[in-house]
């Protein structure tokens, strides 16, 4: 696992709003969106090796496939995100019922 460090950037309010909107459109956190964007730009500048290196067309095609998949999942779930906490609580309740023979 790669060690991460925190980086702070300053930007005007308009840029911040546009970044937040772009991240929300991709259903990503601002941090993940900025990191992905920066990594792609660094790769395009030849500063970060990408194996295999994607062309701009391949990258855009891949991102379109990801967007399509994300949209189909959201459509299948009627726009609702997965409530992981609820699933974990349900699993714990089932485990406790089995352990204490309450079923």
C-alpha cells in the first residue's frame, strides 16, 4: 500500500464550485476527482508512467464505460446509493440471531 500525504490547494470560489459539480456528476468525492484528474494530466505530460499507457481516446472511452456502468447501477437501484451501514447491521443481526439461537 502506498503511503499518502496531504496536499492543500487554494482556489477561488467559482473554481471550487465547478470542481464540486464535476465530482458530483461523476459520483466521486472531490479528493478522488482531483487525484484522478491530476494523475491523468501528469501521465499526459509524461511525468508519471502509466502501464499500459492509455491514449486520450482510450481514456475517454474507459471513462464513458465507467459512467455508463455507474448510471445503469443507479437506474437499477432507482437512484439510491448502497447503504453499507444498513447491510452490515443486518448481517450482524443475523449473526447474533444464529449465535443466540433466536431464529
